[in-house]
């Protein structure tokens, strides 16, 4: 029995059920088939990479295009905002000018009009001196200041009007910015009865209740002018 088994031929690497009728390995056991599968997988992967690269390039191009369009639209919006802001400032300036002119007409035409001359307190010999006039009317309960020859307020500076008493703190009456010609018409309320003078200073910033700048214009107010 042992000799018969020893005399049998060696078993084949492919069992009978894994071979076709001609004795060859079945198709899914062939090396060529799996090589073809690997080649198709590689081709599919390569095609996917190519499509992804093209899609990325197209997406990048569209992103850059839309980013430029958005930047252009933002710049257009900023320009429109600046124009609207400039128009609003002009409208406010015109309304303030009209209001100041109306108050000036009422004060100047009042029977109890008093005028106070403001002189240049800076003593600038190299430039034309600034000047100002303060008109008061107790019956109109108003005052109007007119100035000319002052310098432009640059770098966030403003001009401020102060009521100065003999014994007491200075009181902020108004603040203004002159036009390009150095002129301004500023409506004011009546100064306190204890006011001795009116002072104009150039200050930094738009807020503040205490004077820090040197006098630019100054005028003396008498008690009779406040009655």
C-alpha cells in the first residue's frame, strides 16, 4: 500500500475544480487577468488625478476671479460711502450755515444789539492778523460770533469759544471749524452775566471741557452789554 502511494505522480498546483476543460487555470486564477485589473485600476486612478487637477485649476481660477470682483465691489461700496458721507457733511454744513445766518439776522436787527470786537491775541507779525466780532442780543437770547483770517484746523484740531469770568472757571460756549478762507459764523447762547471776556483757542480733538491751547482771539465783555 505504501509502495503504491509512493508510485503515484505528485499533485498539481491547481486542483481539478480550478481548471477549465482544457486543463488551464480558470480565468480568475490567471496572472494576466490580475495584471489587466491592476492596469485598469492604475488608469482609473490616473484619470481621477487628472480630473481632480483640472477641477482644482478651474476652482482656483474662479476663486481668484470672484475675489477680484468682490474686491472691486468693496472698493465701489467704499467710494459710495465716502460720497454719501461727503454729501451728508455738506448738507449739515449748509443747514448750520443757514441757521447761523438766520440767527445773525435776528441778532443784528435787534434793538438791544451789542457788538464786541475780538483782537488777535497771538501777535503774529509774519501773517495777517485774525479778527472777530461777537454780536449779543438779550431780547433774542442769542449771540453770534464771526471770525476771519484764522488758519485752517488741520490734524484733528478745532477752534473753541470760551466764556471767561473774572473769578471762576472758563465755560465752553461752542466749537467750530473755519472754511478754506479762514472764516466762520458761529451761533451761540447768551454768555453768563458774570462773563468778563470771550476767548477763542485752537485745541486738539473734538472733546474737552478745559482749555489747553493758547488764545487766538480775545474780546472784553462789559456788564452793560449783558443787560
